[in-house]
């Protein structure tokens, strides 16, 4: 049987670290991570300038129908062709990623609890919580290094979209979580408890 775990939380909250800790503790061939970011809608029809101004923190930016469909396919024991999305061009690649079903599927993303159909696919829902200041410093580092943005652009985007979208769409979904992990992946006690819950759930599946 398959266990589907949802891991949500604000941008820069430490979701990726929590996912890595879980994957490390389980056999890697047992776990598949499905990132929400792979399912951004294709925006190749828009000029590049418009694409770069898109609000990626709004639920409407995600192709929830495709994500739910592919999760359901995995749950039914079928492989999927996961989309590949480029933050640089803000378009979906022609290539896809072949994913086989595994014992544990981890759905990861800031908005994954905002879609009721996707929530219904999850057996365990985890919200990774962090202070706004900690999240901002991680966002600045990541966006400069990984996405080639200037400090001014990052701060402008944070004030215009990241912060208001977090308050409007992400923070309220905390109420759907079965488990809240404060301080992200640095909270070793929470991670240990989390692993005990996951391992127990796997045994009873």
C-alpha cells in the first residue's frame, strides 16, 4: 500500500530540509517527492517581461487538476510523466520526468493544502512553520543564488507578493495540518516524532 504525505509551509520555511530528513531516514527507493512547483501552468504564450512578473504564490498559478490526476495515477499503481518547469523562462519544458509509484509519496509545496481535491489524496498533512524573518533571509539567499535575482528585486517581490500571499493563502491552510513542525528542518525532536508517525502509518497501511 501507498502512504501519501503532504508537506506545506511558507516560502523559505524549511520544507525542503524536512523532506530531505524524511527521505534520508527511509530507503530512497521507497520514496518519491512530487513538488508543487513542477505543476505551474505553462506561460509560454506570454511575453518574457510579463512572465517574470507572474504571481507564483497564488493558487491560480498551479495546474491542480493535473497534479491531482497524476497523484491518483500513482496511488492506482501507474507511472506518470511529471512536468518539468523552468523558473528562468517561466515555461513548461517539452521533456517530462518519468515517475514510478513507490511506498511513500511526498507532496511538497507552499499551496498544496489550498486545493481540497489534493488534500483528499493525503494520508498525513504536515505544515512547516517558521518566523517571517527567518523565511525572508532564506528567500533572499535562494533567489539570488538559484534564480539569479538582485537583492532589490527579491525584496520588492517579497513585499508585493510573497508576504501578502502568505497571509492570504498559505498561513490559513495551517488549520488542515495533522502535524505542525516549528523551526523547520532544524527541529530534530519534531523530525524524530514525525518519523515515528510515518513508520507506524507504513506498518498499518
